[in-house]
């Protein structure tokens, strides 16, 4: 799976290269919880990033918090390896908040840290080292992952856990790039997952925004950036696509029985899109949590599809992802 779940996650929010000052105001705990209704009489503390997003996008924030809990507490890889993968991605992206959260989860899982920080040991098991190196490369330059590197991870972990490794690295990229893009502060101390069952349907209404036609009239003095759309021309792009279509799958498709056990909508998606077949067939729980988040985002943001598809093109092209 040279093109991974990561590129689809990244187009939701274009992350900055480094942490900066917060770009959105953060609500107080009480104000944020008023927009994120739950049945808890004493709801736990929300992380800074959630208090930034709860104002404009409460339903999406609730689903993001649920997705965060799934990856941090119900990861099929286990608490330790899942947190190490998130640590590797946060380290590769220089995300202080992501590192702090991963360190917390490793400590909660019983890993001994050095001065409160995880450091990869020189004698780590070969299978774990391969998985963490894979996650780092997936974060920094996914297109450079070789068939042999993927085959090693697959051989060590099998299809189900290999897909979970890809999902874990993808989620860490998605989450940390949001933190960096928003300039979210690092919570002190870092917070555990928010253990709350949200009533997303009862969430406050998303804040309204200007119509797209009005936004088109806005003028600014920002730099004009020309995206290099073709890199060699249309013929070169066509040859690359043909070569990609001729490639053999790096991972076997799941048994038909796994797909038949999905919901009708999931089966339909799995039958149309190959990465859906693999993701939903091997890791339905992780995939459902992601799509719940994506669906809430589309519902609340009411994004212009031409705009989002253009952004998706820019991100995948920048990552040299054929998708």
C-alpha cells in the first residue's frame, strides 16, 4: 500500500511545518463542554486543541476525541507499540504536544522513561525496529518505502497488524499536523484520552461562515505560489499511473468472509475502492472511527468539493502519492 490512509487524512487540515502561536482562541473547559454535550456530571479535562475546535466544529471535535481514544486505548497493536508509533511520528514532525501525549501513554503502559521521555533503545527487537522505522519513513517520505521494507513488516506482524500499523501512523500524522497547523499548546501535564460517550447529534450547531461567493472576493497581500502540477507533462503522468496499476499488491486481500460481515454501506465501499477493502476487511474498528470523523467534518464544514479536491491534489502531489 504505497499510497496510504495518511494522504487522505492529511487533506482535512493542512499542517504547518513547526509549532507556532495558537491561531484560534480556545474556549474554557466549561464553554467547550457546553458545546460538546455528554451525560457526565463531572466531565474530564479537554486538551487545548479540542477547546480550540469545539467552537467552530463541535461535532467534528467530538468524533476526533473518540478517534483519539480508539487509537490510544483500543489499538489492536497494544498500548506500547501503538504509543511508540505515535511517538515516532510526533518526533519526525517535531510536534511537542504529540511527543508529550505519546510519552504519557508509554508511561501509563509501564514503559520506563528517561527523565519523562521515551528514547528508542539500541537493542530493540528487530520486528519492533522495522515497524518503527517503517512508521518514521511513512511520515517523512512514504513514497520511498520499498516492497522489501513493507514485506518485512508484513512477515513480522501479519496482515491485520500491518494494516493497524499503517492506520496508527496515519492517525498520528493526521493528529499532529492538526496540532501544528493550529499552533495548539502542549497541555501541562499532558492529558489521557477523554473517556466520554458523546451525544454528537445533540452537539451545538457549527458556527456559520461567509458564503463561498463572498470569500472569492477577499483580497490579501500574501505570496503567490504556483503549484507545479504536471512535473514532466501529462504523458509522463499517464505512464506513471499505468505503471502503478501494473504493480502487484503488497498485502493479500482479506477473506471474502471478512468483507461479507461488514455493513451494506461498508461492503459497497470495499467493493469500489481497494484500500477500503484492505482497511475495512482487516481493521473495521479503526476504519469506522476514521470515517465517523470524516463524515462529521464534511457535515459541519460544508466545504466546497472543488476546493477540497484541489487541496487533496496538492497534498498527494506534494507527497508523491499516486492516489
